[in-house]
């Protein structure tokens, strides 16, 4: 994944009402229930089916670091799907998203204006229709560059063009993204 996609996922995960299971055994049992068997879990995690069975029975308690990370990510990606969908729907229809970004913005503007790229740190609220576009693109498995272009267009309209009140025709691009965080 990329910076924008990961940040969208983290924002939606803030809406979770319960924490994910803590132990490796509980996480494995959850995945076995979700994927309906130990073979799909083993294929997902890149371990043997027997290893998954040992975790399910708590015969192995501490996974190696890479497996622990992969296991937690797999559980987090499937955790509370209805809560996740409800948070996305609310952001896309009524509340929008808050974006905190530190990046180099490049501009294509009318002659006589500066189009030099420069580092900026912005924190602002994006309207719901921009949140909807970002979530739709993420659901359609858009590339990281496409998500960045949508985010840059949203920032351009909201901040730089002030909703159409200034800087008509200004096109904004995210060049170097140092940090990008979304919040619901």
C-alpha cells in the first residue's frame, strides 16, 4: 500500500468500538473463523497449515516478529467490517475528512504567478464529496499516484482555490509527501 491508502485505513480504524484480539492464538482463531479454515489462513500468512493449527490450540504462543506483524495486519484488515463501512459512509455523506499533510506542493497556474514548488504543512477539513471520491478510488484498487492526485485535487479546491473564490484554473500536485494523515 502507499501513504494515502494506509492513512485512509488508519482513519477508518479509529472508529473501531473494540480492540483487536491481543494474543496470537486469539488472532489465529479469528482468522480461521473469517476465512473458514486453517488452509486459507496458512496460505494468507505464508506458513504451514500445521503451524496455524498449533496457534489455534495455543501450543505456540509467540510468533516471530514478521509473522506477528503480518498476523495483526490481517486481523486488523478484517476487524469490524460493519463499523468500518458505517464510518466510511458517514465520512462520505455528512462529516468529510480532516487531512493533516506536510508535502511539497507544485502548481500549474496562469502566467505571471509563481509556480515554484514549496514545502507546506496544512491541516484542513475536506468536504464529504472529496472523502467519497477517495474511498471510491480506494475500493476500486486505484494506484497510490491516483489517490495522491485525488487528494491534491481536493486540497487544491478546498485550500488553494477556496471553493472557487480565488485562483481560478490553479492545478495542484503533491510532489514530495513527508507525512499525510486523515481523520474522521
